[in-house]
C-alpha cells in the first residue's frame, strides 16, 4: 500500500508540542514500513522521524500552527491562521495522494475532515482526542453519514465521545519495544510524565507525593507555565522535581528506575502513551479510570485504577504497588501494543476505507 500521512499541525515532530501524536506517528510509520508498505509523511519544517524510520519519505511544509483544541472552548469557531501550516500540509498531501492509495490524517482539526466530502481521494482520520470541539464533532457526524468507515479511535471510551458512530474502529496504539529496556527496580521514586497542562491533573500526583513525604519526578513539556507555577506553589518547595522534556531513549532510562507512574487525567484521555511506555520499562501505573487508561491497565496485575479524582484511593494503591510484578507490565505491552500489532490494525482499517471508494 502507498500511504501519505499528514502530521499534527502543532509543533514539529520532536518538539513535544504535538503530544502523543508524535510518538504514535513514528510507531505507525515503523510498523507499516516493516510490513513492506510505502509511507510518505507530510510534516512541519524541522520535523525529525526516529532513526529507524529513515526509509519513509519526509516532506516539509512551513506555516503557522493551529491552536490546540484542548485549549479552546468547546463552542469556539474554527480558526485558520494566515499562511496556515495545516492548509499547506493538506495541499501537499492531497497532491501526492493522487498517486497513492490513501491519505491518512493524524491532525485533530476541522479542515482535513471537511475536505473528505470534497475530494475523490480516500482520506482516513485517526482521531487523537475525545470530543474537544462541537464544530469538529458535528462535522465528523456529517462525514460519517457518507463515509462511515473513515474514522478510527485509540480506545472505546474515547470513541464514546462520538456516540453517533456505531461499532467504532478501535486501533489502540503501538510502541517500538526495542526502544524500552525492562528494569526490575522495586524501590525507586515516583514518576509523572506528560504535557504540563490543566487536563493532565499534575496537582493530584503532587498531592500524593506530598502525603508520602516524597518528591515527584516530572518529565514533559511545560505547555502552560502559569498552571505549572500555580501547582508548584500549592506544595512545599521541592515536592515537584522538574526533569524536563527528554527524547524517548533518555526518558525510558529514567522512567525505568521508578517504582510507579502516576497518571491523573482530568479529561477523557484518548489513550495515554506514557502509560504504555512506563509498562514497557516494567513500571506499574496507578491511574484514574477515565478514558484510555481504563482499557490499558489491568487492575491488580499491571497497576491499579482509582475512580476519577479519588486521590485517597490512588494514594492507597501507591502504598501497595510492590504487589504488582514488573514482568507482567512488560509482558502486556509485548502482547498487546507492539508496532506490528498496531500497524496491522491500521492496515485492516485502511483496506476497508479504500474499498468504500471502489
Ligand atoms: N514525552 C516525551 N518526553 C518527555 C515526556 C513525554 O517524549 O520527557 C512524550 C511521550 O513519549 C508521549 C507524549 O509525550 O508520547 C505524551 O503523550 P500522551 O498520549 O501521554 O498524552 P498527550 O500529550 O497526547 O495528551
């Protein structure tokens, strides 16, 4: 299959601004290429694919980023900046896709979805968030009426935000297992990984660290500086140890030394890449039962699930985390979330999309 892929219109690949989509894109390219498919990626200038993806062609586009939807109001109108990066990527992608089998869109925005109704080229959309915009949700519903197969989701609970979709396609996610080393350290520190932004609920993890009289290691891009300093001031100095945004290899080395990852989403988390990355290193995860984490973590086997916002229960689970066998965590990832498993699910879905146009 010849697949043209459109990246996120928020930050270049490697900047961290695109959140989990950056890693997902790399895993998918790697899985598709290893299964013998041709992949061309349209991405913002300065983007880098992971070293293992040098076989994929990368095209650069310059322009203005979109505003991320999780930081706009649900009823905000669609805005497209002058010299729009998204429009530029789409233009380039559509042009190349004339000779390809399918255009695969990984941006969560209105324009590529609207375009689906207006061109003959099959456009398939990996929806990377729950419903964060009424305009996008309504447009998905409209496109779905004509092309019921063109949307895929990372988890069932994420897809529930789009209840008009009957039997949604769930593709999970994939991870390059060789990039993560299993570590059997039982007495390490507490970890939290993610974009530092309100929807990630860092304050609840800091609360738990403070209750335990420990520090919390935080890795990730500080997307919202005001929020970060607000959270920092809520707890005694030094509770949060800001460890910065690291490339995957450095992140996994540090993460693997930890005894548990805390995951505290305040929104309907579409999937939660960081959970699987922790598991791949052998680190159990305690998370809120909200979106993707509930479908990834096996309660009592690879970590624990607390009711949403129930910090006290989360704290009690952290206290008994040594009951979880770290080998189970790695084993789950090997069995359920490799790049090959992910790429095969995506290919099966893309075949259905392509057939719709025949
Ligand atoms: N991440 C990273 N380095 C860091 C912290 C995070 O590369 O120091 C990446 C991590 O690998 C993951 C992404 O940031 O792929 C966060 O994705 P997730 O799905 O957890 O949440 P999102 O940001 O998409 O809401």
